């Protein structure tokens, strides 16, 4: 058994025992009421699912096993001489709850390099898509096609003891995470680079190899961007749509490939992960409409108002949980300050950050006027030459696999059951109100 799997086995068997005894003694303890507004309001704040890898605080932002983004930037292993944390380290932390050593992370980079090959039939599936098909559609189909490789599905149909579910789930999680950059790069090169594919370089870490296969290697800082990008997008506790969908699909014992494909269908919505493409499209439309790549704050404010007047949202702003600027936005801003200060597009994103919150506050209904993760990422990608906006959500998806698949290992280890909440009808609603 490999060292990460062994560490996960120890951590999960101990917690499974603790939870069992807590529920035995305190299972009937009430932890909050549910209001009608919550039921009709997208279940905001409803505590209803266990999720080990991370927890979101409305003011402080995401904490991975208790560590904030500034803390993981400092504490997670980096490549020699590098400044950015390696997402391999975050996966380790989310899975077993401990900061790994440099040696652990080097092992994990090698392990993923080894497991990363994608099947020929997956390449055939991608090649069969008409050029112009949205990359998220291709990504989801590619992931689904790789389900043929699922160890969990194979073992389950051979007959698997419930207590062992976590083991092939771990194998699938590791294999799928390893394969995703190759699938994503295959889509990118097929769609935007005449199908001129680039072989993996097995000596590189997960992010640098991804940058290499995408073919964006003119500036080595793009690999650094990929390291921080793939780290900060990895998880945002369990209630967000892509995580929750992965969890829900997985609760039927669908294998990690199908569960993750389901999660990616959620990520592809414009209120969620697709917002990263919408932001940059919006910024470029603004630049075109104003007629300068260095718009003033007043010009930006007018454009924001015009967007709102059309009954549209300002992409990259607002959040269902956060009530302060997203630390993932701040981490990207710090990256830009360190690597590409003075870039016109980045400056426009920063000016927009000064302009939008007061306008949204003025509407009196927006609960969070601050930027989210998607407000900044496009400007960084454009700087390094990735101008194909439709591909941006695929990058988010590759990263999101780390959190949702670590969580699925936990769901299997803890023996979490099929999800099946109670729905209500408007007749029930009227009755409740009448009786109150
Ligand atoms: N621009 C304009 N209006 C906004 C807004 C924005 N950025 N954010 C919220 N509002 C509006 C809502 O549309 C809603 O209006 P109505 O009552 O007229 O329907 C009102 O303010 C209250 O909404 P809320 O309670 O503040 O926000 P929700 O929890 O309902 O929604 C969203 C959260 C992220 C969906 C929302 O803020 C939004 O649409 N933002 C723009 C899209 C976006 O950036 N999405 C990415 C979010 C982060 C993420 O998941 N990344 O993957």
C-alpha cells in the first residue's frame, strides 16, 4: 500500500470510529432550525452534509483543514527555488489533514506522472466533437469516457465488501487527478492548436507538466501561475454546486469518474465556474465599448451601470457565502503584483475592484458586493498568452478535482449513505402558513 493511502487508511478509520460513537450518543441533538426562506432560497446556510477537506468562513474565506490561503502559501512544499505552493501538497493536506514534507510531494508528483496516460478511445471521443463545441462539454464527455478505467466500478461489480469501498475510490481519485491535465491539454491543443499535441514530461510536477502539454512555455512563470491557480481553485467546502453535485452523484455509489463528470456539469454554469470566462468577456467588451485599454474609474462605473440597467449581473462579483473580498482573489492579485505589475488588463481588473462594490452596495439587495475568485483569473491567463476564454472553466475543473475527489474518498471511508432530502410542494407551504 502506498504511503498516502496508508496515511488515509489510518486517519479515516480513526475518524469513522469517533463519528460512530458521537452519533450513537448525540444523534438526536438539534443543530438549527430550517426556515421557509431557506428552502425557497437555495438552502443557504443549511448545515446538511459532512465534508472533511475544507471549510468556508463568510469573512475569513476558505480554510483547508484549518489553514487559510496565506498560510498554505507559506507552509505547503514548493519546487526548489519556487515561490508558489504545489497543488500536490494541498491534495495531501485535504486527504489526510497534515502538511506533507517535500519528499511526500515529490513522490506524489511522480505518482501522478506515472498514472496520467489517457485511453485512445478518450482521444477519439474528443476528436469526434465538432470544432467550436464548448471545451467544458468536451471535458465532461472525456471524463465520462474514461469511466472505462474505474477501479471502483470494476471491483464493485466483481463483489466488494462495503468496508473496502474507500480503497478503489482512492485509486480512482489518484488516477483521475493524474489524467485530467492530459485530457484538458488534449482538448486545448485539438481545439486551438490544430491538433498538434505535446507529450507529457514525466520529470515535471503536475502543474508544470500541464503548462508544458498546453504548450505555454515561453515564460516559465506560467508554470508558477498554474501552481497557485490549481491550488486555490481546488475546494470551497462541500455546499458549492460542483462539490455538492459530485457528492450527490457519488452518494448513489456512482464511481469517481461519473461523480466528477456530474460535478463538472454544475461547474459549467455561469453563476458558478463559467463566471471566469464571463468576467474576461465582460472586461473585453467594456474595453471595446469605451475604446481604450486603460479605462478610467468613471468610464468603468458607467459601463457597470449599463450592465445592471440591462438586467444582467456583474460577473466575478458576489457570493452565496462570502461577505468579504475572496482571499482567492487576493492571492491572484498578489501573484500579479509580484510577477506582472503594470499590465493594462490587470490594472483594469484592480480599478474595477474599486468601482463595483459601492455600486452593488447601492442596489441594496446584493449580500456580497466583493469580488470572487473569478474576477481576476482571466487577466492573468491572458497575460501569459492563453486568450481562449472558453477554456478557462476547464482549468478550474482540473483543480476542483482535488477537493471533490479527496472528499469522495472520505465519503466512502465514513460509509456515508445515499443523499435523499425531503422536497416540498407549494400546497404544503400554504398549509404550513395557514396553521401557523
Ligand atoms: N451583480 C448584480 N446583481 C447581483 C450580483 C452581481 N454580481 N450578485 C448578486 N446580485 C443580485 C442577485 O441577482 C439577486 O437579485 P434578485 O433579488 O433581483 O434576484 C440579489 O442580488 C441577491 O443575491 P445574493 O443573495 O447577494 O446572491 P446569491 O447568493 O443569490 O447569488 C451569486 C450568488 C454568486 C450567484 C451572485 O452573486 C452572482 O450572480 N454573481 C455573478 C456571477 C458570479 O460571479 N458567479 C461566480 C461565483 C463564485 C463561484 O462560484 N465561482 O465558481
